[in-house]
């Protein structure tokens, strides 16, 4: 089994549109939306939810008003300024460290487990999808990313499916790091803009940090050809596998508005280009991880 | 006054609005780039950076000469950052949230203060724009402490503009917390709308007034407009798609400098913000200068 995680560093370069297109062109696969803070893949795949689960992670302090003697110790201990002068814990600021609960001299603090969101196993026209919804302004997105990826892996193993295609989060922090562990390769989709290039360099360095093979694809290439080419050169110098150029086209947006992947919307040149890309990627990933079919 | 620029979805134009608004005002303003994972504002603002400092958080280190392996530090740590074995103690600094609990519970004073490098903070200027950003160290998972550090650079008086990270979870909450107003930059597409709904939920949970800027307003559909009407969110500005804008951005140029109409557009946006959110009263907040 091989897992390809699609990342970008910068948001809005086309991760989800690309995952949708590769999903439409692929088979023997489980799909996974690991951008749990702002999950969008379901908008292209119209999943039918088969199972829904609550996601609990971490804890949150709650002061019992009737038992609190207002000694003020917890205000001094809390490094997250989460406790107000009138001894109420702000759930948005509480880090869940439990220091106040463990040390409160009168034991007036509860520490219930935190309901942070939900995750789902669904079926789509391109195969099973594991996805999630993090609660509003919640924490622990990294743990939820790990969970949906584990479930995707479990589903792939149980059904003998060769591929997991994971839509990753933007950035390089906690959820991105959680989306990388044990993956076979990352596919970075970037754009030829100063920010696209800057962010590519950071997310590719993160892939290096975790010794993860990186493939790079330039989207919206004709916005700035000299930069698209300099990204290609950068990849050659750094040893990232360069996968080619996609055009700047409104087809992705038009497809999205209709709830379709771009290859279902536009079956001409873009579709054959993406099909070729998918095949090339799968061959290369198989070669990197021989014997894991 | 703190105005934050957020979006939910990435790539909708947060940095474009933050940088161009800051420059168009032509008055003293502080711009904080709080997208510490992928900071981009400097690529367009091109400030002269005159100060660079490493940023560390406090993490424990166990003094094995004093440690009795009682396990109290391991017990209080919710993040598995300390492991006590029968005759040794291990720390995992990358898991530590710097809550300080281990220091408080150790009866032997064996928990010593050590540091973990989170990234760097850089400070600079470009004309009247004072600029600060954080750059998270590649491989570091936790963005919020560095975001909090950058947030400390907000000015007490005058205007601070915050370029927030994408998403809706802890980094965004940390960047937006305590803002007077959030401008949500969105695009009228299904992804734009879905992520906007989540981001507006986060803004409501923090009780911060919000307004919208709809970018590439003529691509996609009308569902973002319907959502704005339903949620009573004022649409402060609509920007039509323009390939020229996309290309100017690609090259790293400021739109207010390359495309003359952008200066007026950004100033009109600021006037609209004042009228919509700060009209009548709070006149001290209206003064953007120092």
C-alpha cells in the first residue's frame, strides 16, 4: 500500500482540485481529507456518509463556582491567561495542560475530555473517503489528522486497496507534520508566484526533514513562466521529482461550482495531462517503495 | 485598533489586502504577519529588516543528580513530554506546551529550565509601515507561541493590521484573539464559502465584529453573497477577477504601486470600515496615526 499526501505550503494553489482530479482518474484507492480545519474535498466528491464518529482529544478545565474559594493561585499558574479575574475558564484560551486542576488547593476544578469534532467514513463515486470536521475554533487538529489517516490505512488494508490519496493541510506546522508520518511520498502543488515559491521551499524542506520523497507540480504556470521554470530548476538542484506544469485556467473553478472534479467537467487536454501525471506519479511511487502493493 | 485579515481558505487574498491596505493608508501603521508557518507579506512589502531575534519557549530538563524518579512531573504532563523510568528521566521537548506544571510539582527542584527554538522574529520598516513577522522553524509543529510573540508587537495606540494564517483552528484563534475587527477575505466558490462559514463561526465564538471582502467576485456563484446577507455580514469590497492583478501579484509587486486604481480602492475600503464599524464614538480609535 502506498500513500501520497498532497501538500502546498501556500493555501489556494490547487491541492483539493488536484486530489479530486487524481481521485477521478484513479482506482484501487482510499481517499482521505487531512485538511481537517477547512475540509473541502467532500464538496467535489458528494460523499454518502456510512459511519459518523465523535472525536475527543485533550481536556479542558472547568471551575466549579460553588466550590471555588477564589484564592487566585490558578491565575498565577495558568500560562495561557485562560482564567478570568472572576474565576471562569475561557475554553478558547485553555490549553488543556491541567495544571490548575492538579494543583487547586480545594479541588474545585473539573477536567472533562474535550469533544473536538467528528470524523466520517463515506462512500464516493471514486472509492471510500475518510474525512472529518474539526469543531469551531478547536485544537488538536494534528491528532484528528493522524486519526483520519489511520482509518484510511485500515480501510485500504481491509479491502486490499493499493493506494491512499490524502488531501493535506496548508502550512508546515502541526497538522502538516501529522499528515506526513509513514506516508510514501508527498506531492507538492505550487504556483509561480513569489509566495508560492517561498512556501514551496519551506514545505519541501519539511519533507526533507522527515526524509520523505517529494514530487513537485506547478499549477497556473502561465501566470509567470520565468518563475515556473525557475521552480523546475530548483527541483532539479534539490533532487525533488519535477512533475510538470498545469495551465492557469478557470476550468477548476467552474468544475468546483458544479460540484465536479475538473476531469469530469473538461474532458479534453487537461484531462489527458492529469491522467498522464497520475500514471507517472504512481509508477514513480511504486519504484520508491517496491514490494508494497 | 487592531484589524485582522483572515479567510478560512488559503489563497483568497489575505496577504494582498493586508499589505496593500497598509501601504495605501500612507500613515503610520503596524503590519504583523502572523502566518508564521508560511509568512509572505515581506515578499510584497519588501521592508528593510533591521532586527532579527530567535524565539524560544521554556521546556524542562531533568537534573538527574537531584531527581528521585517519583514521577510527579510525568503525571502532571498532559502532553507526554516527560518519561520517568526506574533509574532515569527523559524529556521530549518537541511535545512540551510550556505550561510549567512540571516545575511546580517537582518536590526536589530537579526540573531545570531549558529552551526550545521555535523560530525567529524579524522587525523592519517600509516608509510609515512598521513591519513584524515570525518565521516558524522548519520541523517545529507548534505555531501559537510564536504567533503570540508576534502579536506582542501590536501598538497600543494607532492602527495594527494582522495578516492571519489560513484555517480555523488554534493558529487562527491565536492570531485573531483580541482584534477589534476581522476582515474575512473570501472568493465566491464552494470552497471559499465552506471555509468562510467555518471562519465566521470562529469569529463569532470570539465575539469579534466581521466584514467581508469578496475577491474574484465575478468568478463562481452568488452563494457567498447570500450567506453574507443571511448572516448580516457587511460586504466591504468586491474585487473583480483581473488577470493583470494575478500576474502583478506573481511577480511580487504591490498592487497599489503597479495599478493606480488599487490605491483608491484600498483607501475606500478603509473609509468603509470606519463608517461601518467605528462611526460615532470611539473617535480615539479612528486616529490611525500616533
